[in-house]
C-alpha cells in the first residue's frame, strides 16, 4: 500500500500553529513511509474563506520547509463530484430531504433541554410520505439533505495514537446534514463532514492524521465511507497543543499564527523542529535538535503522546537560539537585514555588506530571536544616549584624560585593526599611568553610552569603520567635564 496523507486547512484564517503541527506530523509520516503528502484547501465556507488566507497558508508551509507532492486542490472546484455522491446516497435511500424550519428545530432543542436531554435531531422527517413532502414544498420550504445514522450502530476503529475507539450511533446527534438548504429539486452546498470523505476517497488517502478535536467527526465519516462503498482510511488523532493553563492554545494566548512567529524572529528550522516535539519524542529522548528530514527517519506513531502538549516558550526560544548560533554568517545577515530595515536603520545592504556581516558575527552568539538584533545593534546605527552608570564612569578621575589620549591616537582613516586598537589601549595605560580597567570602562562608556554590551574591541572596530568613534569620544568628553 502506498501511504497517502493530506493536510486540509480551511482558508478562514492564517496558518495556525495547531494546523502547522498537524502538517508536520503528516509530512513526517509520509516521508518516513516513502509516501505522498497532499495539500487540499477546504474552502466550502464561502462567507469566511479569503484568498489572502489561502496565500498565507501556502507561504507558511513553504517557509517551514513542508513541500507537498500533489495540490493544492480546492473544494470549491469540485462541487459536481460532491453533488453526484449525494445523489447516489439519495438514490440508495441512505439520505433524504428534511424540511424543518429553523423555528421548529429551535423548539425541538428547547423541549430536549427542558427534559435534560442532550440536543440531537430526532429524525422526524426521515420517513415523509410523498404527500407530506409535497405539502412542505407548497409552503415554500427549502430542505436540507440528511444522511441516515442508525442509533443501534456501533462504530469502532483502531486509532494510530489512541488504540481502539468506539462510538455508538445514538451519540452522534441524529441524522446528519450533508447539504445546506436548497429548492426541493436541487442539491444545496455540501457540508464539511461529507465533502472531506468524498475527497479522501477520490484522492486515495490511506491515513487521516489530525488533531483530537476532530475525533467526534470520525464515526460519522466512517459511516459515510461505508455508504459510499469505500474502505475507510486509518485514523490518527494527535494531542492538542495546550497553553500554560492546560487549555487549548488559542488566539487569546497571543501569537499563534505561523506568520506571527516569523515576524517575531523565529527561523523556520527551529519552529519546525519544536513542533515535532509537541506530542512526539525521538527514540533517544535526549535528542532535541533535528531537521525535518532527520526527524522523518525516526518518526513513528508509537512515540506520539495521547496527552495534550503544553506550549513551552522557553523551550522554543532555546531551540531557536541554537539554530541562530550555528547559522552561517552570510545567511544570518540575510535574515537580519529586513529587521534592521523595518527598524528604520540607514545602511546600504550591498555596499555595507562586509560591515553588516561583521556586525552579525558580533551579535550572533547573543541572539535568541532575530528581532533581538534590533535593540542590540542600535548603538551602531543611531546616536547614543549615556546611561547614569556611563555618566558616573566618565566623571571618574582620569576618565576624561584617558579618552582624550585614545582620541589623539586614532588613525585618521577608517582602517583600524584589532592589533592597532590593543596597541592604543596599552599606550594609553602606560602614558596615563592608569589601570587597564579604567581605560576599558571609560572607552565602553564613551563609545556605547553604557557599561554593558557586545564585545568592546569589535564594537570599536565597527564604529571606527563608520567614522563614529571619534565623534562619540568627543561627545563623551562633554559629559566627563
């Protein structure tokens, strides 16, 4: 059997972390089994679906590195197929037209509520006579189409994650609507639970891997596979992603869309890596860093947890930092440039490339997120303000004379090597008869406006290349006096 899995997002919002994690598990399983990963856009919700959301989904999956083998297929382009399948169920007597008004359905639910019963459709229009149907049509009623679900049925499947799962037909809410209301001689817009089955049959999907919030749909869909004369695929329902309180992660928890993670400065390799760990663990539990292809070699459902996976920001940040620290300088520079540009920093991405790569090398080891580079590097792009600690340092005895001596020793052009900078420091220590610590602290305060920051020597070299070190030392002298 050829393994064929699918991701079937609805374009009613941006690509969510939950959908992306489902995509990761499908992709890993397909690649591990040498199968195919199919992308299907479930856009039958015409009112809420938007082209920009579809584009966001496609871009997000591509950014994460999850290429698909077939698709994307769009359900709105497959309506004839769904209507043919519904007609086949009508012809077999497995589906029927149901003419209740919204008011009648509301009254039915209120009566059930008053009796402390679970809400469900009571199948009242399952066996209408032709005369009853004609009377409803004469009233101008537009029927939905319902699929028959027998209360006495028991539906079981062996879930890839949860083992044997069993549902009783009477717990499925009565006969299920599979097409919205339309004229009695027409078939209205088909609904999700039906079209997904038709698509999976047509696309020969062998395994349906999705979040456990879909588990209640599975018994209904298994009945539809049977009614349509098809063998149901295998199902695997993965654990939900939870917030710190143990509730399902939602928009209320802040950042949840993949595009938001990208804007915050996470890199795709790190986010994809972290998502593999949301509900799955490698055979070597100590292994936490791997690419998607590396994880695919190890992936199996016997290591997918049943319990929900708590989203751990600290863990994600640590993983992201590891990828940033190991990244080649040229690629990291490419990733940082848009963040610097968005901050309004002025530079020439081409002409200043060598200088930007030196700046990247200076910051790389301290980065957790790409956006961290904005604050960490502002002293190289913007005028500085002196902190109280820096002012105190500059006003210490000997600090002003030290900075004057450094300024006097600077080369007139923009070339300054690390060796020359060290020689200047040694020269000033000797000439001023002061400790090296005073020179270094005063120099840091004068060049950066603070007593904390990146490596002082490398910072000095970068500032000198831009001709910024002498003006800053002169500015610092006005504070020191």
